[in-house]
């Protein structure tokens, strides 16, 4: 069995070989869960609207379910952003793109913008100017939640605002325009619902769940796995950690280090890949706090 | 076009205050059965409170 001790004398070539060997065992697995999750989550969220409007589901319950839906809407698209469902040119590519676009609707985040910025995040993780998620860096858990809220204020520069800057830096004004259209559509729908007598429903099925979901997503998908985020480089720009809410409560982010090393390993395989790769990560000096 | 979009986004807090918070506050007042003071209607109260919050957020650049 490979342990950190037996790898102590392994050279760079050997470590790379072993790491790739482990990664290969977890790559190219079809993420059934992510596909079902994407469509089921969207279907539940969409069905809440008529069910609440007709009084079949009470609004308080609709609010709780909608908050869960919005919080769960990012990860299936994240699998699509890395072409995990289907690579470009393959038969099921349409499914990859459908999951990518549709799952993000409750979050009001255009897929192409999410993909562009997320790939930049991988490329420049923890770089103050080039990492689109750098503004989520914070000193403590409470500070991270507060920063997420502050980044959504009207004249804030961080958070999703940096996504627009990233699209502009890449001169992808088509993607930037798409982001603007999403915002106009979102607020247009909210205002129309509000002035039609459904303001409370609009607030509790979309507006507030989106704020709570964004905070949760930015906390567990961005802040926690990169904290303290003061180092760059393949083996030090993220970490393994033990989340208070566990692996499911943190949406699989305890093993985020595996995702950054091998982004095409599906989310559901990252725990197994982590335990297989742990001695190599230790030999590399990766941060695997309490995990 | 770009100027128009920038201007609309710049006054976002005002638009949100009048466009969303006004009806939201009015409908909450009706839902909880509260009677606004000075004989104000629920919508007028929503307009005053929602509009004021929007103006404050517009000036401060933040809601919180």
C-alpha cells in the first residue's frame, strides 16, 4: 500500500505517474446523478410557482424548497462547465450544454459566463487581479458571509461584478450582454409579478432564496475550499478540509483539492479519488486540514 | 445603447425600491392586516417606505 512514508523518497516523475494513475481510475465516468439532479431540481423549483399560487403548497414551505433549489442549482452546471457530462463533438454534447444552461436558471447566472469565469478561476486561483472569485476571500466564516452580502450591494466591485469584468477582459461582449439580459429578465419578472399582486411570492420563491443560495454557494464553493487563499500554484491554491456540515452539507467541497488537480473527475468521485490520492497529496505538501 | 444600460443599472436601487419594494411592502401590510397611520393606503405606505429605502440605497451605494 502506498503511504506518505513510502513516497517520501519518490521523485517528481514518480509522483506525477502515481497521481495520474489514480486520476485515470476516476475520469470518464458518466455523472448520472448530476444530470438527474439538474432536471429534477429545476422541475421542482418551476412547479413551486403554480403550486404556491394555487394554494396547494403553503408559501413558507415553498420558500424552504426554493432556497434548497437555488442552492443546489450551481453544481450540475459546474459538471457541464468542465465537459464532464459530454466532451465537445461527442454524441451527448447537447445534454452537457442543456444541463449547463438550464440548471443555472434559478440562480440567474448565464452558463457561458459561469464557464468563462470558472475556467479563469482554475487558471489563476488566488491571483488578486485575475481570479474572478478572489473577492470572496475573507478572514473568518462570518466575515465570508458578510463579504458575500457586501459584494452584492449596488456599487460593489466584487462578487458577480467581477464576472462582467472578466468577460470584458476576454473581449467576450456577447457573454457580457447575455449577463445583462439575464439581469433585466430577472428584475423584469420580479417587478411584473409584484405589480400583479404576487410580490410576497416573488420575494420568497426567487429573490430571497437567490440571495441565501448565493451566500451559501460562495461560502462553500469559493471561500471554504480556498481559505486562506494566500498561495498560488497547482498543489497549494486549494485544500481538503472537514466541513461543519459534512461532505453533503458542503456540497462535496471537502475534496475540492481533487477538483482543482483533475477538474474532469465528476463530483461524486472526488471523495474516493481523494482517499486514493491522499498519500501523494501529503508527499506533495498539499493542505489537507483535518481530513 | 451602452450608455442607456449603464444609466439604468446606475439607478438600480431606485428602480428596485419603487418597482419591487413598494408593492412588496403594500402586500405585506394587507397580508398582516395592519392599518397604516394618517389614513394612508397600503400602496401609499409601500411607496413611501420602499421609495425611501431605494433613495437611501441609491445615495449610500448599499442596502446594508
